[in-house]
C-alpha cells in the first residue's frame, strides 16, 4: 500500500521519486490506527480502541453463530491478555495465515457464505494483529489444527497438527500493544454491555466471560428491560419479521431513547434504519388513532430498539457505528420501505389486538401534547432570547468544529465545558483548543428543577441558554458536542452545582447521559514542585507520593478553585490526557426514586444519609 509521508519531503519542497514510500500492511495500520479502529484511549471510555479490538474478534465468532455454527463463545481477559474461543466451523486450515495477515482477505466477500455479516472488508482482525504486541490464532477443524503467532504483525511461529482433541472452532488471543495504547486497562463496566448486546441480538447464543454466562431468551425485549431506568407505562411491544426485530415502550421520562443494530452491530450513532424507524413508528401510531398528533408528542418518552439484517451493509466508518445503506439487499428493497411496511402491518395489528396498551399510549401522547401546548407561549420568546444571547456571545465561547457537522475526522473529540464564574471560565477559555472545545459559563447556582415540568427549561435563562448551546431541544440528533463536561470546583459549592446540573440532564435529557455524552472534569487538588520538577496531584495519596518522590521541603500548593489555576497550567488538564469521569446510569438507578431521594423534599431518610456519610477534613464522622 503506497503512502505519501509528508515528513519525508525535503524542506525546499522538492517532490521526487525517493519521496514515495511503500508501507507493509502492518506498518500502515500502526502508523494510522485511527483509520481502522477510531480513537486509541486507555480503556477509560466505552469506545476506546482496546474494546474495538475485542469487538473485531468477537464479530467473526458472532458471524459463525449467525450462520448456524457454534452456540457458545468463551471470552477471557486476564490483565492485558485477551482470548476468544468459538465453536464454529474453524478457519480453513490452509488460510489461517492469510485471514490474519493479508489485507482484504476473507470469506465475507462471498455473500453465499456470509449473507448478512457484520464485517465485509477483510480488515478487522488484521488491525487487531498489527496493533497487538502478541497475536495468536489457531483453527481446529475435523481433528486437525493450524496456528500462527505474531509479534506486532510479524510472524514468529507457524505450526500444523494432524491430531487434536479440540472441538471445531477458532481461538484468537492477543495483547494490545502498550506502545500504541499507553497505560490501558480493560474495564468490565464497558465489556459487560458489549457482551449483553451480543446475546440480546442472538437468541440462543451463550457468551462465557471469565466464567460468567450471558444469554437471552427474549431478544430485544430483554435489552429494553436491561436498560430501562424509568418504569414503562405499558408492556413492551415486541415484534419480529424476516430480517427485522423491534421492541417499543414508553415511560414518563422526557425525550427519546433508541438502541439500533445492523447485522448484530450496535450502531450507536444510528443511520438510515433508525431514521426510518422513528418516522414509520410515529406515522403508524398517528394513523392508528386517526388523530392529528404531532410526531414529537408521539415520540416523547419512547424507549425502543430496532435490529435489522442487511446484505452488504455500508457503514460510514470502519468502526461501523452509523449505517449509510439505503437498500436492504442487492435487489433494491429500500430500508425505508421495508421498515415502514413492517411497522404498518405489525404495529398496527398489535394496537388493534391490545386495546389496553393503545389506551395507555394515547393518554401518554395527550399528556405530552397538553404540556407542549402549555409552554408554547414561552418557547418562542425563549428561542429568541437564546438566539440573541448567542449572537452577542454572552454565555458561550463556541468552538469551530461540532459533533453534528457533516464532515470531520475529530468530531468525537468535540466538547463543551460547563463552568461557573468568570475566573474559571476565563482560565479554560484561554487554555482550550478553539477548534474542538467550547466553554459555557454559568451565573451562580442553577435552579433545582426536580419535579418541575419542561416549561422551566424555557422560563429559566440558564437552562434555556444551555439547551440552546447544546442544540438538544428537538433530540440528540442536533447535539453539537460529543462530550458535555461539567467543570466545577472540588468544594461543597462546586459539588452542589454539579448535582444541580445532573438533575437538569436526568430530568429533561436523560438520553444525553445514557448515550455516554456527560462527563465530570477532574482537576488537581495540589501542585507539588521543586526547582527540577512539578507534579500535579488529584488525591491526598498522590500528594504524599509526590512529596516522597521530590524529597524534603517541596513547595505544596492547594488549589481551592478552578480560577486559581493559571491558563498555562490549565492546558495540561484539558488536553489529550485530561481526566474525565463518565456519568453513567444503571438499571438499578431508577430515575424517579434517585432524584426524589437526593433532590426532593428534605426527608429524614436523606438527613440520616448525610449524617452517616459526613466527612470532615478526610475523617469520617460516625
């Protein structure tokens, strides 16, 4: 593969034959890993590269199951070492080396062998190989085996055997290269949802992860039940068809919540199939009731999942998070028509056969309509205020690139810092990357919005302007930043502001959190330095370790607020290595009960909780 390396061009701008270089396949992947696996990361985010490597290997095993071979997949992760063993047909023994090291080599080009596969480009497992310090693949087939071992994509061992007691299938083990994935750690909190999605989408499949079994009997119905954080208003509507499965319910939460999949691949950014589903489901419900309902009222509070199977799917990137295909198969059946026809028949039939569900759904739509009309008078004025504020740049120091831009390689790196006070916002503004990082400045503490209706979002200036800055009034499709980062002081006031902002998001935009967009910025509490070295410390333990490292009498500074950190120092904390804690929601975190306890009336239960967990100067008060 030819690659023009601009670093090889001479300083006088000459462009000669010697400037053209040819890279080996593994070298190209190692130089340009982002082309193959997206971002790198250290394992602290669900979409970091080490999880993409695991997924690329798992996808091959899933494809075997989808073809009817191998009902169990075993996954083991011990430290940095990963192994995946399936019990499918096994790679043809004479092709084990080719499928793991020759680009654009695989069985999935033949649609007869893998009709509706996840991976079609013959690239994924080669990327895993090239980006691993050690990669091993062994195929077992009819009592024989063949294996190849690599180091950073270079073959170090090949063996074949005419006698093996192993059942048919393939074993892949690898260690992500620490030279590429610096300081990485696999975290179960990101692995478990990945494995659960696989079994939800493949009824009958069992995945054993470090001895723990994952399986599903009810497919997407199980997926919704796993992810619901508010009580559903009616039983989940679960519909099947050829190459399509959907599950739908409503809750009393605001907004829309979707989980979409293509050929078993979680398309976290949606695509043509999700757009078709949103349109067709709302249209079918509207026609069923024969009422002139607004689509926004029908979809408000919806929680739904859709899974389709497409021949030769076209994704918008190698990481396959957004479907670009407009056809279901080579014969030209469109995604829109297929999904629309399915829902028109099956969803309409379900509502006719289940009048109790239909009545509950209609009441929910009418409630949403009533609330929307009640706030109609303030929304127009609120939008005008938000637009005017944006024009005068009072609250928002925007960036140049946005998450919903049509093009751009760095969209996932776009972020907005929500901070309080002129000094803190000033430091961040002077330190940020103006291409990718925006700053929104709060004025004082936000309102506690628990128990209030969405009308408050438009009546309250801070919430109205924040909503406008994020561009989420009409849903997550317009979100302008991938990361919404709460940056407040690490004191009681800062913690309170953080809690009030989280209440706002949980109350009115829970999908912003569920889709992994909300983070907490961790900034250092201490600076420990001598004449030779400066160490920033985020905990007391790190402070003590820094004192030991630097020797006697280092200078120790305790940062009381973000505004005390100079812009020059702040660049270290909001750059590529900034520490972020992602805000998560689990099934057991029932939203209503959670907010009621922490943000509701001052109940004896909460008073007791505060007393029992009170900490003063690092010492727990019994």
